[in-house]
C-alpha cells in the first residue's frame, strides 16, 4: 500500500465507468492512475457514441420471452433492428443460447429489470449532481424522454415492456394526439399517442462530459497514462502491478473498466465472462427547425432521436458480429430513413450530411453488468458489461467500486452483477 490507509489503484479504461470510478477514488483521497490508449471522451469509446439517454426506464432487457422465434429473421434480414451476421453465428452461438435463456420467462426478465433498476433509479439525479459539481450542468438536461406510437393500440401491444417499467417504479404521463402535437410539433402526424417519462434526462455532449470527468479526476491528483493494459503482476495472490505496453505500473488494486476489451483482461484475472459486442450505430444530422424538443423513441423505428450540441443524433440498431468486422454503414442509412418518416422537416431535405459512427456495447447474455472482485485476486475489480445502460449507470458503478476498494459498507445489493454468476455451482464468497 502506498501509505497508511491509502491505496494506489490503476483504473483500466477512461470511459464513463472508469472516469466515474477514478473520480470517486480521488474524492476519497486515494492515489489513482487511469490507463487508456484513447483520448477520454474520444470517438473510439462507447461512452461517446451511445444514444445519450439517462433513463430509469431502461430496464427492459433485449432478450424477452418468444425472442427465439425471431432468430432466423435476424440471420436473414440485413435491415432489421437486430442483425446477426451469419458468418459469426457459430462463434456467437454459446452467447446466444445464454441470451435466449435469460429472457425465456417473465420471471427471469422481471428479475433482470429489478437488477437494472437498482443501477438506474437514481441515474438522472446522480448525473445532475455530478454535472453541477463539475461546472458542466448545461450538458445534462432533464426534459423527459418521449416514446411515440402511431396509436394507443400500438402502445398496449408492448404490455410486458411497460409492465417491467411499472414494477420498477418508472413514472410517466400519457399524451393524446393534441397534447403530443403541442409538445412535439415537428413530429409526423401519424403519431397520435405518446408516453412521457418525466424523470428521464439526456446528455447533449457525452464526449465532452466524459472528458470533463477525467479532467476533474486528474485535477484532484489522478494520473492519466496513454497505454494499453496487457496483464497483471502478482506476488503470490497479491496484485503488485498492471503491465502495459509502456511498462509496469506498480499498484495495490486494479479496476477493469475497459468495455468490450475487458473480456481478455478478466480471463487473465481468472474469470471467463461471456462478453460480446452489440455493435451500435449512430448518425448525426443538422436540423435547425422541425426537430424534436425532447429525446424521442418512435415505436416503429426503435431508435433514439436525441437533440445534441452537434445536431440530431439518430442512434440504435444492434448488430452481433466480431469486434474487428468492418462497419456496415447501411445501418446508419436505415436510421436516417426512419427519421425521414418521423420528421417532415427532415423528409424535405436533400443531400443530408451525416456524421456516421459505430461502436461496441459490451454486453453479457443476461443483460446485466459485471461488478465485483475477480476470482483469483481480491485486489482486481470488474466494472464492465453494462450493454445499453453504461452511460446512465456510470456514476453509481463508480461509487460501488470505490466502496469495494476501500472496504466501505455497501448500501446496494450487487449480488446480481457477480462475475461468478456464469460459473455453474459457484457462489459469491
């Protein structure tokens, strides 16, 4: 240990989870080194390119009862909202089987929703407090999140999704056609019903926000090292350092918060985590007038349309393929086609310039993150695999990990996120 009661922790990853973890440790007077090859808040990170939503309602897992019937379509339809590249099917099959099993019953998806809610319930408040503290309150807006439907019947067909949101405490207002037109005059008139989740918030510049959190951690004493973490160094069971391509960094503890790249590091720390990339896409377009006032999710597009400082961000799509597979930019074209049907102002524009992005959601088959100690060392901690909720749950995950490192009392039940849940016959010690 660096000094009495003071540990030196290496945080591997400068995305939202790593950044929040580093800041929490610095606040507690700990010595911190952040290791990442990329620029904090840079385009290479999932934290940069997600849908910008900070939603307590993001408790609905991707895997739901009956999903298995749609797998053939995912393999054959290259333009659906979820695509499995067939060349990678054999490699993905073990993950897919766990994925389908996790959503095979209502009881299982209810348990998943409750576990996600523990991370998401306070997420808007935590982000507002953090942004205020860091002097970037303008980056977090709480205008609510709008789910738009062609009619009430379309909403009622999503019974299970809204049941999961209801039992986990989400509050919302239902808007009829007239109320929806007042709130979102730029929305196409074929949307006649909506649900407004009033507690929801969004970030208007995720890259700048993450960069500011890392900056605050460094101002507080953390050190940022631009390097690639490659291995761990031990003396017996005790961690003594993190090996990088720039040399060994001596430390007392390490946090693996490297997104999709965490899988290999976790294996070195004794855990085989079924982690795969749900490749997500976004396109950003300029729309001065006629765009949404709130972040909107049209039910027929299943995409997040979010106003940001760069323009209207159209994000969504799930593509299962290997990490090194080249992007399929047709996925962004599909997002734009849906947006043209959603906003008449966009439909009338020609030669639209689109800023295209693709990144990797680090996803476990059961839809829950991996948070906790490694199997072979009490000094290595995991904070990855958040899938679609990494940005929203970054602050609370950072707090959980900091409390674990400092052996502080844990107020939240984190057993559902245990790395050992994937091992048959193993229980959390």
